[in-house]
C-alpha cells in the first residue's frame, strides 16, 4: 500500500496490525523465524478483512542467545521506546484500534507498556496477541505433540527453514528451562548446543497445516474484536 491507500482505508476502518518478532538463533531454522511467523500469520488473517498489516519489527529482547552468531538483541528500555514511537505514529495517523501480533516470548514483559501507553491515549485501544500460544493454537499444539518448544517442530514451517540446513531426525531431550534462566549467554549456548529447547525437530505437513490454519483463524478473531468503545 501507499500512503494514499492507507488514508482511504482509514475512512472505512480504524484498525491496524503491528507484528513484532526478533532476530535470534532458532537452531536449524532461520534467524528471522519469529518475525516471519508474526508477519505472515497477521497478513493472512487480516487480508479478507481489509485491515492493513505493517512490516514486522524484526528486533526484540533476546540477551540469552547473544553467544549465537546472528542474534541481535535490543535492551529492554530500547524496545519499550521503539514500541512507544510506533504506537504514537499509528495513533497520529488516525488508527484507533491496534493489534500487536507478537511472535517472540522474550518481548512479552516489555509489552506491559501498552497499558501505560493506552492510559495516556484514551481514544485508542491496543491489544496484544501472542499468536503461538494463544488458547486455540496451544490446544492444537497439545493435541499434536505436547513437547513443543523454541526452535522445535512448532516453528518449523516451509517458510522458516534455513537454506541448506536440514535438522537432524528424531527428537531432542527437553531442556530444564528454569535452570537456564540464571545462566549467561555463553552458558546457555554450552547447555543447549544447537539452540533447540527440545522435542521433535519437525512434524508431518498435515500437522503443520492444521496448526497454521488455527493460528490464522485465531489471529483473525483477535483483529475482529471485541474492541469495546474507547473513552474520548
């Protein structure tokens, strides 16, 4: 879309979607996995509704993986300020119902700033949708394979595979996530090895198609609302 198309669209609908992700190690998958998934699920969900989806914020908070080359992390404070700036821009443009589609668990603590931001902008509604562990998607995950974790099958789609980097067959034992929390980035790498937290590296295409379909439909429902009536 160009700016004129956005302006015309605002005359009909004041919703917008902002995907956010990260650039971090995902074992044998793309470093951009979180951003790719957040943007794609948002775009497919929003397309029949005619709601604009902005390009994904490709950098997030991921200090624990900095010992893996290619991981780029923002400081917590930096991420919060970037998010504020983006919300300010969307509100200034005229959008009043904003859905943030998050693809990276490390971003979630910083997303608490949306409540503070909304309190200062009473005419705007902001919702956060964690597409990958939203209720319907997570129920589908559990029905397919209860061992689903970072860089495992749950993120292994045709569009997140790294070129010439097939994962090993079988499953990896699950890591102790609580034991990882106090470790330095170098210790995390020494503990995890390839970076996957555990579980199967991939699942049959039919499983992934069912999971993706659930993700798109649940994200679309989040775009549709309910939004309530913002105070003015």
